[in-house]
């Protein structure tokens, strides 16, 4: 029952086929120079017998030997490794095994691998990548036989500890576009790192073989979780920068709106005061009009209307009479200057009228101021008859002559 379950689980969740073969081709960049250096040699695979890896080895004319190794066969597997001659293989590959065994057994495997490798030979350890947070928190534990994920730096140090000269972390499956992206989002941080990684460690060798692998060991393979976090932080800094600029614009807009609100309030207050003033003026005008209408239509106004008209007529007549008398006196004064005999007789008569004589003397001595520039005297009175100058003089002569006969 247990074996049936695990077989069904492997078919559903384990990676197989061409995609697995394409991922494993990266290892050829490391193994091929070693194989060429030794003119062939054995590649030892420990663990499950992957047909994709076997096909890849055959395709590239490399000899692959297999040592079964599982939880059930680990004792036999270790015995087979320990029985192998030292420096007998050019590479040891262990695919997805270390996450199933305890840490002490891992140490033993790495130690035996270093012993049986030729100088400059390679150890390849592939396992799920806990830098991928989704792998570490969920996908890793889909397989109930796994014990715990191993971080890349820890597995790398294990190879250093057991005497390997150099190692490289290979991340295999992340989206190639991530490297070109300037920013990452939270989903890419959580699941963007390669779901698997491999440690490729090289045993100490002479300078020639060491140099043959300088190029593949110098390259960068995939992105770490730190790389994606840095891209995400860069994005957040940019977001904060844009947010800060947006907030400055919002602040300016709020300040503008606040000033506009104050101006609106002031305008509303001014309008209110203007409306109040207009209202008061309108009420005053309306009250004055009502008072005028009440006065005009009152009985006293109607009764006194003839009297007001009479007063107006009397004032007009008095004004006309004054202007006429002044005209006559001015004309008489001018005539006196023309006729000296008339002046003598008139003075005798005026002795009986002192005030009139005084007026006549005043006008007779100021005759030059009695006339305008054109030499004519104009008297205007509304609806009144003004006698001609010759007619007034003639009337005065007759009155004087009549006075002399008396």
C-alpha cells in the first residue's frame, strides 16, 4: 500500500521528460571539460535512477554508473560507495536525495564522494530551494518522506568542509525575464526564485584542469532571494518617491482649496453684508415712498393744495415785480444822465421821497454795470408782460410834466 501511494505521488508531482533534461544540460558545461581532460571516465549517480540523466550521458558519450540509495537501501548504498576505489570517477551526481536523509548521512555521502573523485572531479548535489518561499512553506512538504529543506549556503559549506576546492550555486528554474526587470512585486519575491538549486563542487586539481572550469564557475546562474528582495525594495523606494511627490501635489491642492474656501467664505460674507445693505436701502426707499404716498393722498395735502398753488403764484409775482422795479429804476437812471433839466425837476420831486431818491441816485451812479456786453438789458419773467424802454421813458415824461403843472 505504501509503495503504491508513493509511486502514484511520484507520477503526479515529480518533474520528468524534456523539461527535466533541458534543466540538467547546464551540468554538461562543467562535466564535459573534466571528461575531455581525462579522455572519458565514469560519472557516478547516487540515488534514484533518472532515465533523462542517463539519456543525456549517452548522448554526450559519457559512461554513467548507478548506485541505488534510498531510505530503504541506504545501508547497502553506503557499503557500495565505501567499497569503490579512491579517485576512480570524474563526477558524482546526487539528484533530490539529500532532503530525505539525516544530516549525518549527508556528511558521510559528501565525504565518500570527495574520496572517490579524481583530482578536479565534480560533485553535483541538486535539491529543492528554500529561498523560494512557496517551496519552503508548501511545495517541499507535499512529499511526506522529506525531512527538511537545506539552504544553499549550508550545503555549499558542507562541500567546503570536506575539502572541495571551490563550489558554485546553480539556480535552475526561475523566469528568465526576472533578471532584466528593474523591479519585482510581492508575488515574485515569494515564488520567483528557482524552485530547485544545485551545488557544483570541484575537488582540488592541478592548475590546468582548474583553469578549464574557470568560465563556467565565474558565471552567475539565476537569482537569489536577496536579489529579488533588493528589486522589490527598489520598487518600494520608487513607490515612496512617487507617493511623496503625489502627496506634495495633494498638499498643494489642499492648500489651494483651503485658500479658495476662505476666499469663498469672505466673498459670501461680503455678499451677505451687501445684501443686508441693499435690503436696508430698499426698505428705506419703500418706507419713504409709502410716506410720500400717504402724504400725497392724505386729506390735509388735498385741502392745502390751492393754498400751496397760491403761495407759488405770489412768490413768482413778487419775484417778477422786483425784477421789473429794478429794470425801471435802471432805465430811469440812464435817462437822467441824458437829460440834465429832467434830472433837476426829478430831484425836486424826489425830495418828497427820500428812499426812492437814494435808490435812483445809486442806479444813476452805476449805470455802467446795468448793461451786459451787448448794451441791452434783458428781463425775463414767466407769463409776464415787459414794457419797451421808450414806452417807460415816455410815461415818466408825462408824469413829470403833469407834476410840473401842479
